[in-house]
C-alpha cells in the first residue's frame, strides 16, 4: 500500500490525470494526510522553539496600531511561547482533517449536482490528494527558519504565498491577509481539483472548471470585495 | 511519459527555486523604522519604576568596650551631631571589675608597706651588726649576713612597688 501510495504521491505532480485514474478505485490518502499534518507540525514546532519570541510579540502587536494599551497588554500576556506553540500544534492536528472534511463535502455535493454517484468518503480522500502540493512549502519554511536568525514572522514563513512572491505588503496592510493566504500551491490545488473532477466525474471541462473554481472564487472573491469596499 | 516526468520535475524545481532566488536576491532595508500617524494620545501622569536607596556616607559604629546595650538614644532616620551619645552600655560588669581592681591596688599598697617595714628593720640590723663587727664582738660574716638580709628586703620592696604599676 505504502509503495503504491508513494508512487501515486509522486505521480500527482507530473501525471495528475493518471494519478486520479488510479485513485478512483482506491483513493486512501492516509499517507499524504500524515505527511501534511506531521510535516507542518514539525516545522511549526521548530519555528516556535527557535523564534525570538519578544520580537515576534512586538511584530504582531505593531500590526495593530489602533489597539488600546490595555488590549495590547492583554494580548501580549496571552502570547506566551508555550501558549502559541501548543495552540498552533493542537490547531493543526484538529483543524486540518476538519478542513479536508469540509472540502470533501463540497466536492461530494458538486459531484452529485453533476450526476456522479461517488460516495463522500472518496471525496474526503480526494480533498487530501489535491492538497499534496502544499508539501512543497515545508522545505521552504524550514529554509526560512534556518536562515532567519530567529526573526521570521509567521506570514514570512510561507515562501510560496503571493505576498512573499510579489508585493511584500506589511502585516498591517489591508491586502496582506488575502495575499498571505493565497499561495502558489492554492492554484496548483485548484488545477488538481479540476483534473480530478474531470477524471472522477467524466463531465465537461467547463462544468468541472466551474466546480473547481467556485469555492475559491467565493472565498477569495468575497475577501477581495470586502477589502475593496472597506478601504 | 518521460517528457511529462521531466515537466513535473521542472515545475516542482521552479516552485521551490523561485522563492529561494527571491529570498536571496531581495535587498533588505538597511534601517528599519516604524511610522505612526500623528494623533492625540493621553500621556501617563505617573511612571512606575523600581530602584534602591543608597547612602551617601555610611559609618560602621563600634564600642571601645564589650558590654550589653542598656539604652538606645536615637531612632532610624534621626539626624545626629558629632559627639552625640547614641547608646548606653550596662555598667554593672564594669563597676564590678573596677571594685576588684581597687581591692588589688589596696592589697599591693599593703605589700609595699610591709616590704618598707622589712627594709627599715633590716637597715637597723645591718647598722648594729656593722658596729659590733668593728668592735670585734661578732664575726665579719655575721655583719655580711645582716647586709644580705637588707639587700633582699630592698629587692622585695622594689618588686612590691613594680606590681603597682
């Protein structure tokens, strides 16, 4: 199972159509799920173990100049090294499968609308397989930690984010949130979801592209509109 | 198949290498500054800070004699003058010692008186022995014994006087 899963994992990068064809019958994605969760947890553990914590607190608080001194003090009091580390690691462990479950639910509903009879469980695994490109970000995060001399902010950890690759907007800029969240791997995941939907449902390219783009268009489009209208 | 693999490897390599190139080619600002909009803010009327009191001059006081303190005449923070009495020692032990020393002195004076009387007596003895020896009533050795007793009495007197010093 594992050698098969490893070859499928590699195939997702260079031959996604063939990978999804082989995954249609046996889509178990426990290996990529474990790699994504454990890899990210290890990187964040390393990050919080080595980061210059007083600097990180100052950096985070400086992004909120409008905050009152009392609120700032309360926030700084909450931001202890252990609190931040364990809440992040716990959050990763719990939230990652939940996010995949929600994406699986969406693809299951979208496929049902398109007339597919594939069950929810397979779409849950599908959501994990299309997220495999996020693994490429982990060695880059490790590079940032290793070369950052302890003064790397959480938003600069992801070297594949649009903010890092393009404008380098500061943390308190309105667009920094969406640009930090939108990553090169997001587009890759979007492309893989399109390919996967085509292979698994057999519906038209337009329908599959629409189904693939819709959740991202709603989330990031809505976010962008909110920024545009509030500033 | 091989061509697709090659494209995949190139894409993966590009995804990893592009941010690395951006990271090492971007010039960092040499001086980081923090900008803030001009606004009215409340200035805190008090500043909390911790510190230590230090003495400008510190003097270690010590008594010339050892004794129990019976009375402290100043409080912490009082201003004092040079020569002012700060505390009193219990005089009971010192008084007892003075009484003892006076008794020793009296005893020494009695010893001196006794030695003086002895010298006087030996002087009389010596003079009489000298006259008798000159008249050949006694041997010269008797006179020498009396003279020796006089010298011993003088030495005793001297020793008694020395013990008074």
